[in-house]
């Protein structure tokens, strides 16, 4: 029998029992792929991260990310939560007010900003990969059906359905109001097939009507193909959504805004997004950040 230590944190929240849970294995060296997948399935969070010594000289560490079903090359809340745990464990030097480190992922080396106050990690911000634009979907009948909607409901927003990536490809579906998004009842088997058919990792539905006056967007995210029916807070999709909104001229001039997510499944979350765009409105840098708090720690026996 062998044991590995784990830390569980909640990301995109400052309140206990909210935000998006993440399990971090800070010392994963020696674990086999099959063991990591079994651990991720056992922990049953949206993602579990496994930290290794870096292969790149630029990086502080290397991280691999697993959903309950598969390894994925990039994700938002696992990046932030892992950086928080590694900083708290003293795995790299930190200085106030901000320390910048690089993490190594399957998509490459990406920077993280760790903001500190009085020795405590106050928030973590990640820079995502360069925006990649996929198709704007014209035939949305099957996708609408998988979400339990008529396609006319989506069409009523006047916005298109599009595939965008700031690390992984996801499909973005606009909805007209809070009532529609709250009452959404996806057909998960159909939605899983849509993920595979479209070549995406997850479906982000959103509306510009919000509960919190400080938020610009209300969002939900589904990825049944990855074993995640609904995610409480999705950093990767927050970045992609920021790019989507910037391209359509729907962001405030400051290009900084807040997303609310997770309320429908009892884990309210706040995600902060910053988009830098050129004169044509094309986003060239997307940052996603938020607070992280500890939840529990222990050992996993193999």
C-alpha cells in the first residue's frame, strides 16, 4: 500500500462550501496514468490536478489535469487552485504584493499572478492562451434540442452560437434571460454526443441578465462527455466567453468584468475576467482570476 497527500480547495469564492472544488496532489511523481485517472474518478470533483517537477526551465512546476473521465490539456480553476496550494506549501518563493510564476501544462507554459497581502494569498490570476476562433454554427437544431430548448429561443438573442478556444475549444450559446437559463434542463446523453460531434470540451450557456448588479454575465457550463454534468465555476469558459463578448462589442470599455456561475447547483461563484483587444476588437490577451480558499486535506491510499 502507498499513500499520497491531497489538498482540496474551493476556487472562485471567498465563502466556505461554495465555488468550484478542486483536489490537488502536490507530489505526484511516481503515479501512473491509470492511478491518476482512478484518483480523479474517486474524488469526483470536476478536475483533479497532479503536480510534477517541470520539464521547462521557465516553469515552477508541471501540472496534469484529469476530469473523472479523461485527462484534459488545460483548465481554469485547476490552474488557479494548484498555484494557491503550491504557494501555501512554500514550493516557490513569494513576495508581496504580487509574485508571477509560470506553470507547465499540456498546452504549453502559461503565467500566473499570485497576489499577496500580509503573507496570505489574496487572489490568483492566470493568462490564458491566445484566442482561437472556431465555427459560428448556423444549424443549431440538434444542440438546442440537447439543451432542452427550441432553437428560436437561442435565435431571439440576436447573437450567434460559436466555438472559441483560449486553451480548449468550447461552444458558447447565448440565452435571452435569467429565467430561461435557470430553468434549463439539458438532455445529457444528447449533449455528450454534441460535444463529440462538434469537437468541443463543454457547452457554455450564458445571458447578459444577472442576479448580482456587479456581474455582467450569468453563466452555466455542462460537459457530460468529461463526466461533468454541470460545473460550478469554469475558468476556461470564462476566458472564452470574454473573447466572444469582446469580438461582438459587448464588453465595457475597461474590458474588465465579473461572471456569476454555480447558483443553480448550490455553489455560487464569482469569476473575474480581463480582456485586452486591438482596435478591431480582436482579443489578444485574456486573463481570468478569483479567490481561493482551503477546504480539506488528507491522504489517498493506493
